[in-house]
């Protein structure tokens, strides 16, 4: 794909390097000469030292042939202007990074529609979403989302005591728009039919709206009633901590935020009604003990200092906290911590850069499909419905889907869901399917011939 990126800061550089490895044609526009020079020495791409809001610069960068335009600086004004201008100059899709406050204000004004921008996001909110997934589902083997976050994927192991063991999928009363996409049994993974029997220790891959999945997981794992209220401590009341607390307010949990700045504490107290704000420092072992951090179910460190985040998590674990989650800005460090952190009591480490890359990767497509996830023996792929597809205008139940293929999500416009039998396929819908290798070609013949 022809891709233009404005901004070579932490997020922009991470995205640019990832895309360069995939052999896309990339142009990076960066106004700081030193930053641009450093990136130029690391990447096989064209790096321009220029103003990303300039019409002449964008034309020189090839915006009229641009399939994907990312504006990823830390400045709202630059990103909004450059993304809007790029779209007007011919960019096929324009993606804009904004401060979380802009997203909150979208309740009053649709900035995307106003500026003619295809997608607006904030890296802070994306990282908060990743953290919240682990809080809601600490016992799941995998928690991801697709279809712009409307559909969540979870992998859970069947409990031997579950009342669903020994039942076929057709016999299970799953909530509306919840679907079993795959079952891993031993070394084999199958795309199940309605007659497939659930068995003890099956690793079940579920798709659906997050709250409905939560209830289904409890049934599969033989957990009854509502979970006990989780005790959650967040260290850091900046945008990461605020966005995370907001996302958790509606869940069954008690949330406390440790924030060292008194003025920020007052701001948070006005903004968050069901969250306790403490003017405290979690780097102090005395204050952690005083606030009984060891009794918390989750300790989540989201300050701007990676070292403080990691070390406070280790300290919280030593005091008895069950699950610890640090925010780590460097994606490679976050990967290493996630891989080895379990021994140190760390459930997962979240990188804002990687959360952003993962979210934006769904816009990076080949001519026919995009591989989202490789599971054992099956692939989760996304494909847009082409204008000449014969399935346009048909209901899901009217289409002869290939064997070993299950449709798990449909993105229609800006909204996504697990499709029901009566949902109708439209041109330019994005369809998500779990397929075995032999079924992939047949699925693509239907969707993107």
C-alpha cells in the first residue's frame, strides 16, 4: 500500500518501522530535522523534513495516490488539519490521532464528519482498553477485539464441572450475537458445526459483545452468580489512568487512583463520581502498606515513567496483590515483560505504541484480505465485500458458506457485531471469518472475487 505518515515521534516511528518491515511504500513527514534524520538512518522509506499541514508538501509526498494517510503527531491541531487536507487532496483513507479529550467531546460534535476524516483515535484510550480487557478477563487465555472494538474474542478452557460439558453447541442457549468460532482439543483445532460436543478441557474461542461474553465465560468455567466486586488500584491519574477508570466505572469493581499531584486529584474528583482519588505515591512502600495494597485484586501502574510502573507492580505483588499490570511505552520491553512477567506476578504489560499499531493494522489490507490472527490450524481473516460480489443483498442464512468457515463479525459502516442469520450483507461491509486453509479460498471467492 501507498502510505503517508505525518509525525515521527514514539507512535509514528513505531508504526513506520512496523509497516516498512511489511514492504509497504511509505513516506514519513517530520518537521524536526534531528528526529527525521534519526528515523532516516533506521528505515527504508522516504523521510521528508517538512510541515505535514502544507498542501505543497502533501502533494510532493504523493497524497493523491495515497491509500492510507496517518497523522500521528502529539498536536491535535496539526493532526486534524493535515488529515482533513489530505482527504480533500485525494487520500483514500485518512486516520487521525487526537487527545482523549477530543474523543470525549465527540458526544457533542462528530469531529470525523466535521473534518472529513475516516477515523480518529487516541493512544491513551487504546491502551486503557487493552488494560481493561485484562481486568475483566484475567482467567482467559486470550482477549482481543475486532470490528473496531464492537466484537471481543476470548479463549477459555472448559471446566470439568460445567453443566455445558457433553452438550452440543445447538443445545446450548448462547446469548444473541455470541458465537463459538473454534474449539482446540489437544493438538487439533476445529471450526465446529452446530452438532459439535463441548468436552472437558476444550479451549473454546468465543466471539461477541464484551458483557455477553463475560456471562458466557462464567458458564463455561462453572462460575455462578456475579463475580465478587474487584478491588482495583490505579497508580497515575494522567490520561491513561483517567481513561482506564472511566472504562471500569460501569463494571462490578471498586476503583482507587493514586495520584501525587494535588491539583490533578481535585480535577479527577470532579470528573469521576464512583472512583476514590487519593493524593498518594505508590513508589513509597509505607504508603502502599498504609493503603493495604496487598489486599487489592489488581494493581495497575500507568504513570509516564516505565521504571516506576514496573517496580511498583513488583512491590505490589510482594505485598500480596493478585494481578499486576504495568504500562510500558517501549513495545519490545512490554513484550519481554509479558513473556517473563508471570514469574514476577505480572499478568501482562501494555504498550501504548503496540496498542496503537494493533488498532491501526486493520486498515492495512491486501487486495483481498487481511490476516488478523493465526490460531493453531485456523486463521482469523478480514475481507471487504467487493462491489461485484454475489452475496450483496443476501441474508447470512441464504449464503452457502464453505465448510470449515464460520462468520464471526460484520462491520457495517462504523458499527460492528457478530452477525445473526437474518443480517444482510452490503457492499463494502467488512466480514471477519475463522477459516481453515482450504476454506479460505472459497470464502474469498464469495466475498472478494
